C-alpha cells in the first residue's frame, strides 16, 4: 500500500530515509532550506531515487495541508525546537508526528517527546525511530533492525508495514523514554569510548562503558515515571527486552565501536592533549554527545549519571587533566 510521507530535514539520514521510502514506492516530499540536491553533503550515500523534484523549500511548509501525510522530523537536535517554533502553524494542524531526531531541547532541557507534547496538545500520536545503523548502510541495503517507539498501536502498525523490506524492519516498542534516552547516552558513551581507545588498546574498555551507558539509560528512563508505581513495575518486568532492543544496546554498540561515529571521532581527538575542544568540534562537525551532555547537566531536571558527569568534567577541565579523569574512572 502506497503512503505519503513528508520528511522535514535533509541531512544524511533525512535524505537516505527519503530515498528508501521512494524505493518502496511511496510518495515522498522533503522540506529543507536548500532545495538543490547537488548542494548537499552526501559523500558516501548512494541515492538512486530522490531528485530535486522531491525537494521543497522549508519556507513553504506552513502553506501545506496535512492531507493524510506522515510527517517525519529529520533535523539535528539543535534544529528540532527551531523547526517546531518557526512552523508552529503547520504543526498545529497535525495529529501524528514521527521523528528520527533524538536528544534534548537545549534551551529548556526537555526530552523531545515532552517538548512536543507540552507544545502541541493536538499531536496525540508520536513515534520515534532509533537503531543501530548509519545512513549509508540503508543506501547499500545492509540488514537493519531499528526500534519504533510509540504508544499508539495504529501508528506503530502503519509505520512497521509501510517501511518493511527484505533488509529493513522496525521493531515496535511502547517505551519512548528509554529509546529516547538511549539515543542521548549512547553519544556520550561513544565520546568516552573514543578517548579510551586512544589511551588503551582498541576495545579494552568499550564493553564496560556500554554497560554503564545501559545502566544510566535505564535509571533515567525509570526516573521519568517517578510516582507511577504501576508503570515502573511493568518497566521492571520488561527490563531485558528494553535494554536488548535495537534502539538501546544495539545502537550503543554501533555508535561506541565504529570509527564512522562523529562522537567516537570527537573522543579520539580530545584524547590528544594538543587538541582543544573547539578544534575537535570544528574538525568533526555536530557532536550530539557534547551538546546533550552540557544540556543534561545544566538544564535537565533528571538525576545526573556517571558517564554524563564524567564527560562534563572532561569537557570543562584543562587539556592536561582529561586523560587522568578518564583513567581514574575506568580503573576504579
């Protein structure tokens, strides 16, 4: 069955997912600032179906009707709230929203699911796509399983069915907070893994860091339901399935152990005493783990976790203190 999708954002994941949806035969519109595909940074992406005809100016979004379209936000975390605020009129016409973006609003410190629900009471179906994959893997038809987190059974069924192929599948889950938080903590963990691999043999401490990342994700996810004992009891029953889902440990392993990860690359760079934080960011580009770490400590109301605290100390320390902070933590 053909569906109509509207992808908001044209980074590598937005373009790769749009191209995939087109390949499956769906109708896809991509909204972004620059409507020329040739101007996009898509090195390494094998885009075979998308063209300039699919791309529209984001400035025209408010002129469009929902029209039974599934809207998917695919901007980076810093652009998430900007998109919602600039195009508030459009989003007030929707009753469902799917996001590829994981993270926090850097002004309020809110998780994106909370930011959307607080701002738009009309959006009663919200879904999050997250899992262990790089955009180019989808283009090259590598086997991929991701989590699709939503509380709405109808949205879950429609997304799972519309996106399934011989090499891509969405595994449904109702635990939005845990999948959302895992998408934040994995990037923090990846920075620390990059640093550890610079100081020690590759992989020496990766599993230990990933284990702590899963623990921190679990604790923050449970904390979001403080005062709701029934929900927490159900969470505890499903703990293993949540932790072992593609959007949790699957994503952790990929991001923390692959050189392709920007967060991992950033970690390796700042492990060098001659490289400043600013220089590392300039080399790598957007580093979600860095941005989200600062927001979690300075703006978010949740309890601070071990890995988040450690990275924050490293970020704020002198260059010569970074190695000692990490070594002391790993060897305790």
